C-alpha cells in the first residue's frame, strides 16, 4: 500500500471535514442496461452474479479515489481491491465470502462458483460476520427479489477502516422496451471520494456491460 501524505494532499480539507461526520458516506443509484452482459453470460455459460462482481471490481479498481483506504488514522492507496460478497446458502440464509480479483474473467467466475458451492454443501458459520481489519475489499450485495430505485447501506459509525470500503448493490433484472435493466448503487466515503469519482465508475461499468468481451483479461 502507498501512504498518502495528508498534509500535502490537495484533498486535506475535504478529508478532515467529512471525517468529522458520524457517517461520511454517500450513495448514488443508477439505472443500467445489462442486456449485452446477460447475453455474454448465456453464451459463455457463466454466472451473471459472478460476472457483475468481476466488472464492478474492474471498474472501481480503475478509479484511484475508490482505492483509498483509511487505516489507523492514515490514508493509503491500495493497488487493487478484492470482492467480499453476500451469497445465499439457502433462500433465507446468507454467508459472506471473498474472492481474489487478480485473475481473468473465466477464472474468477470459476473461483466464485467453486467457493460458493463448497460453502453451500458445508456451511462454515463465521465467528464474526465481517473481518473489519481487512480494508482491501469492495463489498458486493445483490437483492434479486425486488427492482429497487435506491438502497441504504449499513455503514458503521466511527469505524473509518470499514466505512472507507466502497459498497455496491444491485437489484432485480427487468425488461424495459426490449432491453434488460437493473438499478446499481455505489456507496463511497466522501472524505476520500466525490460524486465525480463514483460517476466515472458508473460510466466505465456501463462500457463493460455493453462490450464485456473487451474487458475479460487479468488485471496488470
């Protein structure tokens, strides 16, 4: 991780101001077109859930402010974030898992399938719901039962190591005028990132959903 010199950081006053808030996070929800993505998944027999997480990680990792993390009162730029996500063990019970994003698309989808299948067959109940000492994550959650227009993420107050982690949620796929669309929400810490940064992530993510075959390679 690369430490940011806060005193010479152009964002110093922003960071100090928003860090004084009990909850410095904000969220933006956007209606996105996933038509081509779902066609790509069907063609390659891959999970849309894993596919969304792969491209979410790729998009957010491309935006430097969304890779900033706070650890013991210092700000760091991490080289890459992995995905930590909620998945169903059965329809009414869920567990968390983490999957390394430093791989290509097909290997990532294979890993997600392998890991979640193993945990469904032999659920390992965690001693704690989330390891809050891990900061190189992007939290992902899918709510496929409803077509929501916005979502409020649970963010712990006065826990900057956890609140600095971006959170991405998406809902049910719906047909609209011959296209498949879905609401995506990104929550970020305002002491580290602005609406511009989250907007750029959405723009890049839509590019990936429109031409997924162009973004399947392993990260450099």
